[in-house]
């Protein structure tokens, strides 16, 4: 396995003995923007699940999932410090900027991983804790150490790590995995490639400089655009499955269909973009809309589930 | 053991880390106390003196 072949720890900045990183830098190691998506989708899974959980335990469950996600982000930054320094988007992160040492980041990430999993297991249930542990392992080891530097399918398979939170949130309440939570997983899993490849198109120079085999760098822009349209269509279809399966109402279904149609429209605009386009405006718009899409889909699912829970009316 | 002389920036960063760690520990203590009450139930207060 080419897990460590291309990882060059010596290329990372030398360790700093005396830390200049403040609390904000440690918080940045947790990738707060990714963490916010994890918190939100896990919360939706937790609220949609049939059954009850004490609000305080629900809060602790979400907090543990957030900290676990942050821990995997810190482990990712520890391992990727050598390539983060080469990309404009990541060069200012605490390790490449020299504010926190790689060793400190590794210890920080490992401690938070163990602590978040143990807390979730002891205070909520061990199925959700096991799923959180697997998610951290999948993101930090399978995606970061293995897939990211070895295959252009890195974010397709690695996207599973970002898709697990609603399953974990659901398991916190039911202590089980169900087909409904797997559908929530599938929406994020299918959404991830279209979202990331839109970014990879207009950041391909960055990824190329760092030697990461993203699809536009390996297979070219045309193939990437075909794949973006394919995954946008699959995401849009999966978005209405909750209504087809009966765990979301008709209003949600119509809303999801409209959002999905717009998602496909943006993907087609990317597909129509000439190869070699310098500004990549459609790709940037697609990337921005993909965030809006996921947020709106999960908000609609959450609102629908809460309305059904409190009124008995499926919307 | 000789402590290295810290710059003002390093001292400020250390203070920031210490405050964050203190808050995190306080939150954890409260959190585990509250969860203990929830898990055991309000009967914990009904013990004979």
C-alpha cells in the first residue's frame, strides 16, 4: 500500500519548540467549517430518528460528534502539512505557518479522538461511539493517508467519512442503523464528488503543485465535467428518495426536486464551460450552490421531521 | 530547569491556551455532573441523611 510513500515529513516546517499558536489556532486545527456541516447533518439525523433522547444527552452526543470530526481534521492537518504548505488555500494553516508543531497537532488529534469516542460511548451508546471511531479512522487513515495521494477517486470513496454523521446522530437515539439513515448518508455521499470536483476545477493548479491526483489533473477537465453532471443527477434523485420511501412528506419531495433540478442546471453550466476557461465562473457558482443545496435539503428534512413529530402531519 | 525567555507574543498565546483549557475543563466538570444526575435520576437527592 502506498500509504506513506509520497508523504514527506521533512518537507513540513521544522517543529517549533515554543508554541506561538493561541487557542484560535488550535480551534482552526479542528476545521470549524467542516465541523459545522458535520454538526448540522448529525443533528438532523438525531432529530429525524424515531424515539426520544434527553436533550442534554442529545447535546452531548452532537458535541462528541463535533469534537470527533474536529479530531480527524487535526490528524488530517498533521499528515498533510507537507502539501498544505504548497497550496494557497491551506498554506496559512497553523502547522505550515509555523504556529503549532506537527507533533503537538498529532497529540491533540489523538487525544480528542479517544476522548470524543469514549464520551459518546459512556454517555450515549457504544454503537454510535463505534461509528464515530470508524469515521475518524476512515477520514484520517483511509482518506488522508491512503486515497488522497493515490487515486483520483479519493473524494468519491473518502466522501463516506463526511456522510457518516447523520447515521451516527440517528444511532445516538435508536442504537441501530436503519435504511432511513442510510438514505441520509447516500445524499451526502453522492453530493460530495460534484461539490469537490467543482472546487478541484478552479483550484487544479494548487492541487497539481501539491501532487494530489484530483480528477481534473489526472483525467482532464472534460471527464471531470461529465462526472460532475452524473453525480449531480444521482444526488438530485437521491434527494427525493425520503419522500418516495415515506419518511418525508410531499412538500419536502417537491422542494427537494426543485433544489435538485437547480443543482443539475448548475452542473450543466459547468459542463458547457469551455475547456481551459481561466475564470471558471460556472464552477465557482456550482461550488457555492452545492453548499446551499445540502443545507436546504437537510434543513427541509429537519423541519419536516419536527413538524411531523409535534403535529403528526407529514409535510 | 532553565525556562526559555518567552516573547510577548508567546506569553499572550500561552495565556490564551490556558484560558481555553480552563474553560474546557470547567465545562466538562459541569457536563459530567449534569449527566450523572440525568442517568441516575432525581432519586439521587432522596437519600436518607
